[in-house]
């Protein structure tokens, strides 16, 4: 892992910690628990994943796909539209999930 990525990950961790520390809602909830006679220990775990994009692989580029919900008769079905990035498509292929339209 390069030093720039390590610095960015550290910055993200600090930003998350700071936002939790500055949260009035979290402080209020902890205060209520303490007033009820309990000590509070807050431990949060975050899983952060990242992939290096390949050259020419733009995160905003993607393919819009219509998914058929299939629960109603064909004349009344609603289609859902989602945008899949190349990473989404790679993941689905790895899971052996096909998004290809069925030919009738």
C-alpha cells in the first residue's frame, strides 16, 4: 500500500472519529445512559474497502440496466433502473449472477 493511500485512510479515520465526537445526538444518548447509572464504552468498527481503478475505468461511467421485478403480469410490471459500474459488473460475474435480458 503506498504512502498516499495510507495518509488518506488515516485522514478518513480521523474524520469519522471527529464526526462521532462532535455529534450532539450521540453525546445526548450517552448522557442519558450515564444518568441512568451506567458507564458507557463505545467501540465502533468500520470496514472500508477500496479497489484501484484500472486506467480508463471512470467511477462515474456505467451501464444503466432495467431489472424486471416479475411479480405482476407482464402488462403491469414495473422495471427498476440501476447504474452498474465496471466494478459492479465484475462482482456480479464473479458471483455468477447474470443481468442479461432474457430473449423471448
